[in-house]
């Protein structure tokens, strides 16, 4: 029996001047730092946690909610509806310490970032930056 799973996630657009941080997944697609909101966790706190876990960045700037996006897709034997809250923050730090989820990072301006190939969930975020 197919299960219908709904999940809440966060993405973070990290700015350094006119550039944004993008991460390359092991499958070659690009995305923004982010991930799932744990049960009972505040979404903004989840965004801060995911950014720290995936990049080592702990910005001093506030986080602002800049958009919401969602995708419905099949994953294995289940149907998923993923809702993404998109936050934005700024940092002066450009050194990134990648977790095992990604194998490359780049700081790119909007035009440069628009030429990369993104995963289904991250693609709509390009239009928000």
C-alpha cells in the first residue's frame, strides 16, 4: 500500500555581498543548504541547525522568511508532499566545511547560479533570490 507522506523542510539562501551559496549533491544536482524540520522544532531553528550541519556557517545576521515552495513526487513505494520554507541570511564567512551530503560548494551571483542544474525541490528558489 502506498503511503502519502507530508513533510516540512527548510532551505537557506546564504548571501555574501551579491553572491549566494550553492551546494552540489553527490548525484551532481545543486541545491541550497537545508533539510527537514524535526518533530517539535521551530522552523527557523531548523534552518540555523541545517546551515551549521551542512556548511559550518553560523551567521550573526537575522534569518528572514522569503518564500514557500512545495513539490509532490513519488519516492520509492510512497507519495511525498514536501513543503519548503525558504529563509535568507547573510554572512561574511566564505569558508565552507561540507558535510557528507555534498561534494562541492560555490559562491555565485544570481546569473551564474541560474545556469546550474537543480533538484526538483530547489529549482523554484532561484526565482526568489
